[in-house]
């Protein structure tokens, strides 16, 4: 493979492949290749063995995010009914609606809502099946009280990496509704603190969590018809009465389970006489991924590939005349949908492009990605690595 260089890093359920091949690009004509030492042979890994049937190749995912739209109502297929740049402070629900395509199963999209750089809420969507064709996804914000007037931001994340953001305006007074009408914020803990200890609230709980306590400080004097309503992924999970009164300055509500609580987003409301007086949200993490079994067993850069198998056609490239289209072909084994392969292109030791590939299940097969190498304006030789 000439001066190919391959690195594979496996961490958790992710593998990253940084695979190197130097290409000398000449603007006008191809210079003779410099003789190089013969590397260790890997011919057995660079072609699909004839004794094994080749699985049907699966097209790689290239996640795409289209428009981000703010609205207060959605229709069929979660499509927005109108596009807004400003919403009233008393809106019961506000949606960030995004257009997505080429999303693998297991991808997590998160909308984080902010005001004055403080996080108000977050909405998570985990894709249970791949999304090939463009579709809409809606992320709701359900304010616990009337929103103060001003500028707000909602940020969109894919698997923890920020992709885009949207700024919008909330109409109303800067102070919002009067203090007497505002809803209090709940705090969440894994267990009640010992006497005299301060409550250290959390919004993120570990996968083995079996109990969460919602804490309402400075509760109303009345306790008539006081109840907490717990939501899981926006569906009602339980209605729980208050725990035994320990101090007039605090009321608690405890969600208990014999088994670890399912991972995902939870929302809790405290109601008095049917009216919501306090609310809050927390998140239970999913179990840590097990070690990946995937491996990269071959790599080459070629001028063409077999469209049926995605295997490289012809000899590996070591020198080309730009502009040109080349293909990085990678032979993988035991690739799972949660595994991640990254093809990184480096030009003169500077990274210029990165292509993540995930959502595939391949037992033993080639996958390939094209790359357009532009003309070299100065007419000199340039070294590319992939």
C-alpha cells in the first residue's frame, strides 16, 4: 500500500480509524514515484477472500441537519404549522423543529434552551431506527411559568456535539409574571440529607439509580390536595403524594423502584388543587457501552471501487494528477451500529476534512468513501494522508 499508515482506536463502543496514505499531487504531469521499501505484506486483508461470500454492502450514514424552525404548534409528521421568530411569554409549549436525514439508529439529538446564559430546559430524542429520508423532529419546551420577555437561545446537539443554534425573542415584561404567580423550581437528590446537612441538587443521575427525591423548598402553608406528577419521556409515569412532613420549610416526593429506573428524561410537577405550583427536570444516564469487537483489517486509496462490493478496483494510489476523485476503502470486521469509524484527511500535516461513519452492521466487508482532491494552484507537489 505504498506509504500507507493506519491507526485504529477502540474506546467504549466507538472505533476511530486514522489511516494514512501519502499522495504526491503534480499540477501538469505525473512524476515517477520514488522507490520505497516494501512494507509488510497484507494482501490477505486487502481483498475480500474468495472462500467467503460477501455480505450485501450497506450505504454509510452521513448525518444531515436541515432547517431549524421555532413554532408553538406542530402537525402531521411533527411538521411545524408556522415559523416564528418571537413567541408570547404565556405560551404553554414552544417547539424547536428540525429537519434531519441520514441519521443512524441510536443517535441522540438534544435541544438545550437558554436565557441569560442559564439553562432552562433540555429535550432529548434517541432515534430507535435509522432515518434515511428527510423528516421533521420536534423538541418541546414546556415553561413552568410565564417566560420573562427578552432574548432566548436554543442549541442543538448530536451525540453531545453542538451542531447549530437558534435565537428567538419572547414578548412580555422583563420581569415576567408577578412573583406570587411564578412556579417554584424543584430540586432533585438521590436521598434525603442527614439532619443539618444542605441539599445538594442534581439534574443527572447514574444508570443504577433506583430512587429520586423531588424537593420543594418554602412550600405553601396549605397541604390540601398536594401531589407530584412524574413524567418519563413526556408520558405520565406516576402520581406520588408527599412524603411524611419533616420540616415546614421543605416538602419531598420520592420515586422508588425495585429495579434501576430507565434511562432518559424525566419531568416532575407539584400540583395544589390541580394547579401546577412547582416543576423541574432531571436525566438518568444510560448504561455504559461495552467494549467494541470491531476491527479494521485493510485500507487502501484507489481511483475506483467495485460498486457491488465497495472493494478497491485496481492498484493502490501513491501519486495522482489533480484535480481527481479518489476513494478510501476500508475492510472492516464485526462492525456494530454503535461503532464509529472516522476517515480523516490531512493535507501537508494539517487536517482538512473528517467523515464519521456509524450505524452500520457489517460482519466482514469493505466500505468506501469518495473524496475530491482539488487542483493545486501553485503547481507544486502536495502530500495528502487519509
